[in-house]
C-alpha cells in the first residue's frame, strides 16, 4: 500500500529524535542530511518545497534544526524520468550511484560520525543503500586485516 505523495512516513520523525541523543537546546547543530534526487536549479526552485517543509517542522518542534540538503543532478533525474517507462527502477540506478558518491564525499567531511541511511524504494535509494552497505562491509574487512 502506498502513502499519498508528500506524506512523511509514520514514525520517521520519532526515529530521527531517537537517533539524535546528543542534541541540546541552544547548541547549534544540524546532523540530519538528505540525499535528494532533486537538482539545485535557478534560485533553489526544486528544493524550495523541501525547505518549506523543514521550516514548518522546526516551527512545530518536530525537528530541532533545518537539515542539510544534498541535491541531485538535473541530467540524471531527467534521464531517469524519460527512461523509466522502459527500464522501470533500473532507470534510477545512475541517480543512486550519484547519491552514493555524494554520501562518500559527505562522510569524508565528518569522519568522526556514524551514518544511518533511511531511504524509500524510489529515485535510486535502494541502489545507493546497497552500495553503502557493501562499502561499509569492505571497510570493516580492511580494518580487521
């Protein structure tokens, strides 16, 4: 059963709060980041809807700060949308690869942190998540050697 578009998954905000045990009021923090398929285009047009939602959630105290948004690439998203009728979910594989590469670059900035990836079944999330798991497994094997 699918949820209506634009609905926050039930329990998602509670999960974010449980994972965020170190946050303290008055301390600047933004430890939630989204890997988006939406590209950064003219005046953040594609991202505005997400940031409006983030601001609303902060105002309602459902989130404690505005998350970081790591945007996608316009060409990859367009290619996926155009080829989806023929390729189905495989059309989003390049978007998933891009999300994975963004994750690697972001993780290098914050080596002292662990990461939890929450994705759905669209826009390359499953592919990106699988690549992250394989990367972490290979990193653990190298640490043990």
